[in-house]
């Protein structure tokens, strides 16, 4: 099964200069827990709601500061034509639960999460292995 069959199409992106507060508001409004961070047209990182809490609020950062203070400067991706086993492998190897999905032209077209993949895996042992590897 291909990533394109299980992914969420479309993405909400944020700019590296956006404030922590603006990004948190977007996450609340759109009911999302993560967003790729762009500098102009290029993805440069990734931020989750947990990143905002741990890297910003818990450290007393000003909510008007740039999201660059809370984001991870690494972004993991998969292509929409890749098999979900490839997405699962990337997640396990990098201990992440979400990936940016790219088309053949390397344009972001969606996101895939571990929950998206789990809906299509029936083997409980494989699910346990995946989640254990990601959360180790």
C-alpha cells in the first residue's frame, strides 16, 4: 500500500518568522498537532504542539518570539508513491511519528502519521514493534 493511500492530503505550513503564539493559534484553529516550518518556499524544520510546550512555555520564552526557537531543525519526509513500510521504517529509525509527504517534484503535498499507518496494519506485534522503536 502506498503512502498516498493513507496520508492526509494538504498541509498547514508556518514560516520560520511566525511567532510561537501564531503557530499555536493555527494548531488550535486547524486541530493539528504539527506543522512543517518553511523559510520562503523551502521546508527547514518541523514543530509540534509538544515542542511549543517543552521548548517555549516551560523555558519561559516570550510567545512573540519566532517559532525557530521551538522547532526541530530537521525534517523527515517520504514520497507519496513510497510504500507505507518505507514510511514506517523512516519513523522507527528517526523516532518520529509524523512525516512530510512529497510528490515527484519534491513539493510537499501532505502528512502521514503513525496513526494513519496503524489503521492499515492488522498485525498487533508489528504495531508494538513500530511504536516501541519510535518511543524508545
